[in-house]
């Protein structure tokens, strides 16, 4: 009997399955801590003594600070990983830091708003840094013909994993008294993330490194800085890749702001915790089939067109969010976000990976990460500033539509096929 596409890709390939399972693990942090429970816990518990608009603003500022730190670290870490072959080591180190910070959130209580923000920054930086190395494995575990579907499956399984744990944590919150359910939820994230990191560490080997840097650079810092400087010079040769980064810079700012600020935005509007968590849980589970559908859509219409379709949908989402007044409105928008969020992110990752020279994957994914992080700094910060000044976050939500519109304008200028041809002319790797 002929195997279906998911059997061919996932079941028969241990490396790809292990890679996708890491997304199952770290997505628990993205859903439970970054997007859902910690923002609400901060607003209602640790920062309960602060004015509502000030708490929302502080959350936005801390989110932007985490992105700023991640942006400065990203290219250096990516370069150093490529120079010395440290992709797996760095992924493990930053995963452990993120896991540890998540576990420490168990001890947060009323009045600990400063400690909450500190742990948010530390865990977010570690989460973002680990993703650089996770993403950089994509061109090493599959060919270009399967890259869209493998990337989509990673996001889809991430939605499924993150949504499953979020559902379990919602049950904990409903069943356990006081703050116990919230605190245990943060602890479950640490355990979940740790368990699903193990398969990748066991089953995916460290990719080969540069001949020129293996021989010439004995000092890891000097070698990394030297390679980083050369990459800034070389990136001018990757014209289409650079144009895509500019587009991604813009539209991913809007996507990231929605992810980070949706729960606290809903809390400020007075929606109940169970309604907020339930709606965002809907986003996770809707994201599973729709992310896979975007993988199929990309095969039919092209990856760039699939991204473009998702961005048009996001323009309508950001416009609709301005008029939120009832909890069922929030549920509808959560459904709409779930339809395109995974597709936009997974197709962006695969499109970028298809235009990246494989031997510089971590280095170039460092640029991908710095692009998204520097861009993402402005969305939450602007959202927080507008909320602090006006006392309302509706204007900040409305401004998000511009990031999607300008991103689409630049995306239309990207010649994907030319970018892939340029990427194929990379430097030879050293055979062991």
C-alpha cells in the first residue's frame, strides 16, 4: 500500500520526527507562558497593584527588551555555531536556561511584578536563541522539495503539543484552588520542554563546518567575529534573500505583537481568564490542520503567494481587533489567527531556508532571527507606549495593519528562484 505524505516524511525519517518533536516541546513555552497564562497572571496577580494600562505597558516594554537582547545575540551565536560546529551544544544550553527560568516562575506571587518581568526577559531570550539553532537544522535534514511540508509539520506539531499542554493547564487552573493551578502550569512547561528536547539531541548529528574556519581559527571568539564580519560583506551577494528579510522584518513584527500582546489586551478589556485561555487554546488546535493546509497550498501556488495570502488575512484581523467588545469577538479573532499564524511562520521559515547556503545555515538563521527580533522590538514597545499615553490599546492594534501592508509591498519584489540559484553557489564543506 502506498504511504501518504505524512508517513513518508515523519514516520520513516527519525531525524525529521526528532526535529519536529522539539517544536512540540518549546511551543509549550510560547503558548502557556509567552502568549497566554503568564500575561494574564502578571496582569491579575503579580502586577495587580499597578494601574491596568501601566501593567500592559510594562509587559510590552519587557517583551521588547527581550527581543532587543535576542537580536544582538543572534548573529554572533549563529556565526560561532557555524565556525566551531556548536549548533547542538548551543541549542541545549539555551533550552536549559529557558527551562530553568520557566520552572522558577512557580515561585512568583502577588507583588512580584519585577521578578516576573525579569524571568520573562531571561526565558524569552533563551527561547529565541534556541530557535536559531533549531531552525538552522532544517536545510540539513531535508531537501528543498520537502522543505515546505517539513517546516509546516514542525509548526503543526508545535501547535498540537503547545495546545495539548495548555488544555491540561487550563484544567489545573479550574480544579486547583487559589494560584496553585497557575504555578503548576509554569512548572509543567519546564518538564514538557525538557522531555521533547531529548530526541533531537540523540538523533540529529552536528552538521559539518567550514574548511577555511576549521583550519584557520583556533580562537572561537576571534573566529566567530571574523566570520560574522565576512558574512555582513557576503550578504550583499544574496540580494533576494536580503529583500525577503526586509519584508519579513515588517510583517513578522505584526505577527509577533499579536502573539505577545493578545492575552493582556483581552485582560485589559475585562474578559475572563477562562475565556481568554479557551480562545487562545482554539488558536492552537485550529493551527494544526491549517498549517498543514498552507504547506499543501505552497506546493500548488508557490511559497511566496501562500505567505501573501496569510498577510492579507492578517490585515483584516488587525482591523477587526479594534472593535472587540465582547468575549465572543475575541473567540472569533482567535479562530481567524489560528487559520494563518502557523502558515505564515512556517512558510516564511521554509522560503528563507530555500535561499540560504546550507553550510552557513546557523549563521544565516542568525540573521533571520536578528531581522525578526529587531523588527519585533518596535511592535510591543509601540503598543505599550500608545496604551500608556492614551489609556487604551485599540489604536496600537489598528497600527499593526501597516506592518502587514508594507511587508506585502516588499515581498512582491522578491525573486525566489533567483535567490535559490544564488544560494546553490555556496562554499564547499569539509568532509570528515
